[in-house]
């Protein structure tokens, strides 16, 4: 595996018992897309759909391609982002705050949830390229997920890569499993957070992070 961080992150999440169930470093079977398409086809036939129809005949292949290459690419650690981190030459030691998009799929019903992820950290010797935070968030979001685990995975990964306990992660998301089924509440939002290090022990730093988050 070319990406050295992938193995370290996967092992770290396993040790913390927050890795997505079933995810491993093993290469995925080459025929998985075909296998998924066959099963999607059977599911659609069971619903009574006519898969000889021009509009539907390629749907199983489209869904399989979407699952493997797009919405669930985060199941494959070969796709873990290349990390650009830099020596903190300026000895910057203030809060760095960044907002990322979250686009994921609920693992209970395989419908979308989406929103924003606010990240804050206090650098020690290393700082992270801003786009890499977006890529880390997107990698873990592109799995069948629950928001609570997603929050933990992002926080633990950033702590490991940046070698700091001073990390804050807050996700606010809208879940279609709540909007489209069950209670059918179209106004519901879910907020999860993981606040560690000095963000937890020093209220003034926590307040600074939330103030920066509101303005970002």
C-alpha cells in the first residue's frame, strides 16, 4: 500500500474500536462491481420493475459503479488521501478552524445524510494543508456511516496525523432516513461533537473555536 498513513490510520481506528465494521486493508475483489450489479438487479426484479425497459435496464450497473467508485469509495484504504503536512516554522499556536462539507449514507437504510463538519486544532510541530482536512472528512463520509462514528473517526485521524490532542470536531447534518421515512420530520438536524485536549479542559479555547466556527 503506497499511502503510508492509510495503514497507520486503519490500525489506530481498530485499536480505538471506532473502525467501520468489516473494513480492512485487503484489496477488494476485482469482480465486486459486477457482483453488486447482479444483486441490485435481483432486488429491483423483486420489486416488480421491468428491467427490459430502456430507462431501467442499465440501472443495476449504474448503481454498482456509483457504490464502488463514488458514494462508498471510503471503504477502500487504497483511496485514503495523500497527506500534505508542513513543519510549523512560524510556531503558530493559535486555533485553526476549518469548515468542510459532509455527504454520506446512513448505514441503517442506505439513504443520504449531509451537512457540515467544523474542525479546529492547535498545532504543535506540524500543520495540515487545508484541503487535506476536506479530503479526510470526505474519505470517512464515503461509507455506510453513522454520524457519531464519523465524528470519532475524523477526530482520531487528525489527532494521529497532527500528533496533538488539541482537536475539536463538530458535525451538523440532516438525515433523509428521518425526513423520508419513520417520523418524516423535514426540519430535524443532528449535531455530534468530539472535543479533546485543551479544547475540553480550557473553556476559553472551546469558546474561541465555536466563535470562529460561527464566522467561517
